[in-house]
């Protein structure tokens, strides 16, 4: 299990990768929002998405689509960000409230600190 | 069997050098004497016609003499190269080996007997017919190696008509159909085989220079290694006349570069499988990767882009897998080919095709492009599962000189962007330092 990044770091990594692909197409993307549709708004093709998840797997070391999340449920930037966040914090997938998420994040932080010490 | 044409042929070459090993020359007469000595020894040890005999080691003189003696003794021969030593026990079990002669690096040998019965119908069939046999294992890159059983007498028949002989460096290992073919071709036609202990670029070039080698049977991967090591310029390779290459598709860029480095050499592509034997081939020209498959009893057809072959030297079957032949004796090679008139071009294995959202990608096509990029020593392309498109193209690249992986990846994307359709571009690029081949100098596409 790779060291868990924070929720914000995951979001930032996913956004960076999307922006890099948009830049390859010659676009100058404005600031991304979670509501942006990957295909309808940003114009990403299925091949772009394939490359995107391959790159994110290489960078983050997890593949949320192997078991946890169906790729067909991913429509927006926010969906994609949540899929990766959920891979590190499974509690996010069960409709957990903010308190539970905060606990999960704190637990992951402790795990990371333990690993770094060891 | 003493009147066998092979015995008479080898004796007829007399004092001509048959084999050069450790810089020592063995004449055909000495090789035949060694062979007669082995025939006596085989009888003393109760090794009878039809017995399975493993011959373990590489091309040392006493080993070669044993191989010919075992052929004359009508044994079922199981050659096992040193490179596969960790798997010998399992391979011998699969081939129901009853006797094994193991050679060490100094040509000394040791004989073992195993208490196991030969029960497989293909082995019994050979024994009942009194025919010598040969068991060859597939590389076993996926799952267990498949053991092909061949009639050695049928394989040998093609060497009876006289042909030109060359001083040949034995590069392909003896447990490979190409290695067996090289050895028999050289010896049956009065040529000389030269064996080297090492098969590095420098060791091979040094042997070519020292022994005036004329024929080098090798692989595209090794030829690329020769270029990268810049070994060609450092040795006198003027004796070389022919380089034959096979076992994997040849990247056109490698062929062009090696032809430029060795402009006086003729290049010829070979095609063979342990299931079928070696087919006669003719390259369109020295610089072409297109080849014509010869007749000589071999037939071929192409169905849905896949090459099928019917061969007079085809194996009897596998020891550990169902027969791969159809009812009419055709063998599906699984090799995808392109056709241009009577010539074909091998594109690669069907099983290695990458399916990117329904679009088919040949790994060799992508490798051929990437090999043209500066500072790329080697590249292996394969499919990697992907939730969106089923698979994506993944490239493993070893740079020639150290380079920042991110910079190399950027260069790869830029280079491919101008030359390949988007779905063919590597979605995953792994920059590594290790080589992409094993003891057979053949690219391994197995995910490590």
C-alpha cells in the first residue's frame, strides 16, 4: 500500500494530469471545477481517459477501477477525484459523514507517520 | 546403423576441422572416433535404442560426439542447455528421461540413470519404429514449457543433399531448433563450428576475427547489441559472409543500421519453430524484412492474417499438451503476417496484439518507431489492462546513456505524436536500466 496523500493532494494531482492532457490538445484550460464533465465540458475522448487513468495509476500507485469503482460511473472531474480519494480512504465510499471522513484522514495520517518513522 | 549416411559423410571429411572449442580444433576424424567411443559407452551402460537420454550442456566436443552417437543409437535425445540448468529436473521429468549425461564447462561429463518408465505414447511410438527422437521445449514464457517430440531421422533428411558449408559460429543454444539446425547443417556439409564460452558482443566479435567465421546465425536483439556496444568497428569482421537472423521479428531500423555497419555481409531471415522444424526461406533482398517461404515439402497458407504451415518435419505432438494440428495436419503458427505477392512479413505473435478500444496494435510496429529515437538502447512494448479501453500501449524503455526519465518520456511523446496514431502511442512509459533479453538474446514480453 503506497503512502496515502491527503485529499487535497489527490485532487491537485488529478487536476494537474487533466490539465496536462488538455494542454497536449493545445487548449488553455481555465481553473477546473469538480462539476466539469470530462467529455461534454472538457472534450476528453475515451483514449484521453485511458491515458489519464494509466498515468494516475502510475503516479498514485492505485487503480480504483480494479474493484472499488466502476469507470462508467465517472462523468465529471469531481467523480474522478473522488474515485482516487476513495481508493486511499475507503470510508468515503459508504456515504460517510464529514466526521467519519475526518477520522479516516486522521487515521491515514497516523499510518503514514508510522511508516515514515519505521 | 553404422552404414547410416551421416556416419559415412562425417568420416569422409577426415582431417578437416569439425569443431573449434576453447581455441582447440577437433577434426571430423577425431569427432567420429569420439562418437564411436560413445556408442561403446552407451552399450556398456545399457542405454538402448528408444531410451530417453538428456544431453545437458553446450557445444563442447565430447557433447557433440555424444549427440551424434545418440542419434546413431536411435535414442530419444533431450538436449538441455546450461542456461536452463535450474529447470533441468522438471524438464527431465516431463520428457520421461531415463539417462542424463551432464557436461561441465571443461567438457568433463557425468552420467545419471533415473528409475522412471517411459510411458508416453509418442515416445513409445518412436521406440517401436526404431527412429531416433528429439524433444525440444518451448521457452515457457507463459506457463509450463511445452515439450515437442520430433522424429530426428526426418529432421536429418534435409541435410543429406550436399550444400555449401561455412565456418559457423554456434550462437543459438543447442536446445533450440535453430541450434540443432546450425550444428547439423555445418557438420553434414563439411563446415566447421566454432563455439564460444561467452556470448557477449565482444566475445562473439573476437571469435569471428580469430577464427575467420563466415556464417553467424543470431537474433535481431543480438545484432542491436553489437551496434550499441560499437563492437563491429573494433574487430576485423571481414571474414563474415552471411548473417542469418530469426526467432523474433526484425526491426527495419536495426537491419538498416547493421547493414550499414557490415555492408559486405548478406543478411537472411530464417523461420522455424520447434513444432515444425526450420523452413527454407529466401529474403527479398539483403535489406528486406520480407521473405519467401520455400517449398521443399513445406506448405503454407494465410488465414485471417495468421500463418499456417504444413511441414514434413513436423513434430509428432506435445508430451504435455493436446495436439495443435488440425485434421489435415496444418499448424497454426499464431504469427501474424502481411502479404506482398509471394513474400510475407512477420508482424509478431497474435497473442501479443494489443487491443486499445477495439483498435489492434502490433507491439513491433511501436518498437520499430521508438528504436529510431535518440538515446534508446532497447524498448519492449506490450498491452497493459485499462478500465477505459480494455488495454493501452505500455512501453518499457532502456536509455543508452543516463537520462532524466521525465525528459525521456517527454521526448517519446513528442516523437510518437508525429509518427503514430493516438491510440498507438504509449500511454504508459517505464524507464528502466535493465536489459530486455535473456540467455537466448530474444526480447521477453513477459511482464516482470
